[in-house]
C-alpha cells in the first residue's frame, strides 16, 4: 500500500508539471492553430537561463523567474513576429518545418554555449523533503504542483472574466469576425504566443531544482507536451491538467510495477487506448 501511495503522489506531482508545460502549447494553439514543435526546446532555454544566472550571480532559480519570465516573453514575441507571422495562414507543413528549424537552432545554440555535458542549477529547496505518513515528497515538486494549478485557475479566470480573455476567445472562435469587431488579431496572437513562452519560463524555473539538463532533452518535453495537449482536448485547460495527471500517474506506476521498457511505454500505450475510444480527448475543446 505504501508503494502505491508513493507512486500516486509522485505521479500526481509530476503530472501537474506536465499539465503546466502543456498549458502554454494549448494557449497558443487555441488562438493561432499553431503547434510549436520547438516547445520543449524553449523549456530547456528557460532552464539554461536559470543555470546561467545561478552560475553568474548565484541566483536561486525561484528568484531568477523575475528575469527569465520577461526575457522569454520577449523571445516568444520576437519569434512570432519575425518568423511565424509571415507564414501564418500558409500550409500547415510550413509552420511545422519552421518550428522544427527553431528547435534545431535552440538546441545547437545551447550545445555551443554550454557544451554537451549535463548541468544542474542549485536551489535552496532542492534537497527539502516532506513526510506525509508513508509518503515522501520533494518540496520543489509540491511547489511546482501548486504553481501549476494556480496558473491553470488564473488562465481560466483571465479567459472568462477579462477583456483580454474575451479578445482571445473571440479570435479563437472566429478570427475574421473578431477583426471586424475591431480586435487586432495579429496583436492578440503575438501576445498570446509570448504568454505561452512566458509560461515555459515559469515551468523551467520550477523544473530546474534537482533536474539535470542537457541540450538534447527538448524533444522529450515536446513529445510529452503534445501527448498531454491532444489527450486533454487541445484547448480545454481543465482537460489538459487532467491529461497531465493521467500521464504522470501512469508513468510513475509503470516505473515501479513494470520492467524498464514496459514502464517507459505505459503512458504512450494508455494515450493510444484513450484516443481509440475518445478521439476528441478526455474533455471536448473549450
């Protein structure tokens, strides 16, 4: 029983982080219809920014958010304005190829700047543990889970109760009608893309404590994020968080109760099975 509780707790905490990673992609897709295949590499970029600030100024990753968040938002806005905007509306394959190209640029840029070895950014909370009965949890993972659900709730309130949120929803529902109503569709899309990349800066700072980083890890984060977004219903934030928990818990249970190979493929097998019976995802698109 203690093993099951530990696996469920670990899966819940990890899955909530997966959900937060996927919120950025879901937000961008909901407005522009763009699937960013450089998503995981932007996560790594945020992690390496935390590492650079820790190395140069001894900043804790949680403190460095105040620098990495505006930096990553600026990078996201620039990438959209100068690279994605000119080809938006063209064939989907062109956008996919572009984001894959950005992925390679980020990956190789990190490789040239930081080398091919693994790095870690220390944090004052990295080794802190909480004992909850028979369950042991890492404090950084608890902070990450709390932040993930807080961000998801904040996004829900933003989209439902603010003028900016209504503009985003209008562009999502019908971009041409939104433009006729006086909404600057291009500006909304650029700001949304920047916000999606900004979310990754927060996710990166929360992932860094205790997580070794390598320039080649971006593909794994992209793959997990895509699975969570599709499983959650693409634009349904509640579904995305729920899908993150499903993937995180299945990954944790598979690691404990199955062999290494089977444990690694269990989340993907569950994804395929759910898609066979619910191709629209766990929850319908919002």
